[in-house]
């Protein structure tokens, strides 16, 4: 059984479905709160590997959708500083498995780590109807969880 540490935004329906998929794949999932974790720049940066800085961000974050934060062309240090101030900016989930780290939910990366997900649709983006329409922000209307 693989042990996975999964940082999520509490109440996020998509993250909840991703956790369930990992459990169905036989993983033991330790769920951590992305928003309250005590991040440092080196620790956070380790999840992004060789990804371009603009892909480090959660495109559904309110400050990105409003245009207040523009990830394109942002320097690594500036991106990390913004994320430490506002963890909603961090692309999620953050996953640690077999000593490897990843931002986002990537079935190919998981497979390379020995985790075969059940067949079917893989949740990646916010599934909250109002968030998809741009009307509301995921997780603000309820406190759902994985328990």
C-alpha cells in the first residue's frame, strides 16, 4: 500500500474526489490543510519541479481571476512570496508519494510512482458549479470534508 500525503483546500469537492480515487487505488492518504500548513519557500518550491512558474498557480484563485495577481512572467521568488502570503494561489493538490512531490493531480505522474487510478473521469479543476461560472469561489459556501 502506498502512503500519500495530500494537501488540499478543505471543503473542495474536486480534492475530495481525488482523495477518494487514491483510496480506491489502494493508497493510504494522509490529508493536510494546504491553507494552514507552515510553508517555507524551499519546501513549497519542491512540489513544482521543472514546471514553468505560471503553472504553479491555482487559476481559480480569486486574486488571479480578478487580475490582481498575474502569474505569466513572474519570477520564482516573487511567486513563492505571493503563495506564502495567500495559499489560495497555490495550485492544488500538492502530493507527496515515495519521496517525490507534485503539484496538481496527474494520473501519469501517479502511475510512474506505482499508483494506478480507477478507470473513469479524473477530477482536475474546481467542480463547484458557481466556481465554473465565475460567480462564486469553491469551498466558501460549505465546509464539506473527506470524513
